[in-house]
C-alpha cells in the first residue's frame, strides 16, 4: 500500500478485510472487550500485547481510520481524538510539562491561539509567538533553554498564511526539538508536511477529511523520524521510566516509530479520555474515501471566487495563496503545487460594519462557525472564532476586524460568484 497513489490510499488504506469479513470498516460500538483470563488482560495493561480493553483508550474502528490517515501523511503511527483541539493539545502536552516553553507561529486558528496563550499557560507551559515570515535569526532568538516544540499551521486559519515548513523544521531540529504542523486545510492530498521535515502532524478531521459537517474529530500522526533518545534530557516523559505505566520507557520499548503515539494513548488518552466515537470514525472514513476527488473541486472554486473578488471595487484586499500576486503565492507554489484549499479571506471597504452587512445579504452561502465543508459557508472571525483576541492580536495574526472568511464548497462556482455579487451590490 505504501507505493500506491494518494487516491488509492484514500479508498483502501488502513483496513484490509480477510476472507468473509466485512468489506466496509466495521463499527465496534462497544465500551469494553471480553478476555478469557485476567493474565490475558494484564498483558494489555503492561503493553506487552496488542489489543483492546476499554474504548476510552482505543477502539478497533478508530485504529483502522487512524492507520489510513497515517498512510496518507506518510507517518508511522496515528491516533484519533475527539476534536482537532484535542489533537493539538495532546500533540503539545505529550512532550511538554509545567516549566516547558514552545515557539509558535502567531498566524494560527483562534481556538488554538487561545489554547496555547491562555490554557497551556495556566498549566505552566509558556509560549513565544513568532511572525510566520520570521527569518532564521528571528526564529532562533525565540528559543529558550526550556523550549520543547515548535508549532504552526500549513495554511493558517483564517489568515491563509503559508508556513515555510522546511525553514521552521530546520531551526527546530537545530535546537533539538520537533516541529508540529496542523495540516487541516490542505490535507495530505495537497501537502504532506512530513516530506518537508515536520515531525508531528495534526488535523481537525471535522473539516475537509469528513467534508460533510457530520462528525467532529481530530487526528495526530507521528512521522517516526524524530530521535527522542538523542535529546533525552529534553523529553523525560518519553525517555525515562513512566511510573504510572509499570516503569516503561516509551522511546526504548517502542522506538522512534511508535513511542510518541503509544505514550499519547497509554497516558494522555487514559487520563483525559478525548476519544473519538467509533460512529464518528466510521463517518470520517466515508469522507476520506472521496477526499482526493473533493479537494481539487474545492481548490477550483476557491480560485474562481478569489479571482472574482480581486476585481470588485468594494473589496479592499483578497487573500488566497493560489491567486497570483498574493503575498504567499510563491511559497504556495513550492508546498502546494496542486492548490491549497477552498477557503478565501477578503476584506471589504468599510471594515467590520460592511462585513456584517454583506453577510446578511447572502442567500446561498450560509453564515456558520464552520469551514471546509461540501456546502459553502462564511463568517467574520473577529466576531466569532477569534473574538477572544484583542485588535492588536488580530492584527498580529493577519486578521483585520473586517475580514470575511468564505469556505467554497462543492457547488457550481458560477452560483457562488452570483451570490457574492448580489450581496456586494
């Protein structure tokens, strides 16, 4: 399967039925699993055998789907979570603790910004935010003795900045820490960050991977390439015995390929229980089967809408990495040669008031706190997803108060443009 194309992996990776077994991934809708002896179950608790004992930690349906996403991203292991927020939290907290520090791009989703800036700080994890366009020297200056990870988004939501993954990975590795990249918007169909040096990849599977607004979920993929033991002093949680799990040292027992996800499952999922439901995992897999077909259409519609908006006098600025003249057009050609996604951000003359008026006039495109769906939708981030941020923070993140984010779905582009045109008038 590893040599197959991305489309074949979308359809077939992760689950191979045996003779007489279900062709579709089965939904194992059970909290618990039966064993003949306590010794058999004990081996699972000691991580000496593979299997399942409680769905709060693992479930077969989830693992089939996680394996598919790992194959799509080119990773060695993956796990599903209850949401994209849970995925980002687990990815960071799995290698950080009270007293740790991370470096993060300032241009990220508002919920993730709040997670890092507010909630993780309450847990004793500090952060230095950097401009996504920062030079290597500026990135180096952000590191501290206690820095344990670097975080960014391939295509930021909703600023649509494009992360220079190679540059961020290079600097992170020079400091002996991994690069975590949220790859939600382009999906592995349009970008695979691991191929550019990222170590951990996260997703809000709620978005394009599901693609139909049916199931909230998240995923973490480990590249299996970061050598934790080479930097053992920075990552004691992976490189020293875990007393809460019979003294296992994850990096020694499971190696580079399996340590990160095993620890996240055996420790964090055990304690926080942010599991994705098997039913949601099943729905996610249905979305994944058509991901390679849907993404080109999203890109096609996004570019058509971006071109139209760029020609309208009422529009102050259009942001879309695939649009010639965009600030990130050149870097997008490097990382996203087949296009990025269907999300377009634009600012109207007249600011926040004009944005609110425009959205009220839309008929086909719905106002939703959602993005990356088969159905087109839009919102004003300053009054919704990013409303917890100050105007200064919004400006630093590249999100003016009057910005509108429109997510172009799978409808006919002519109909989307017609709806926007009548709302502008």
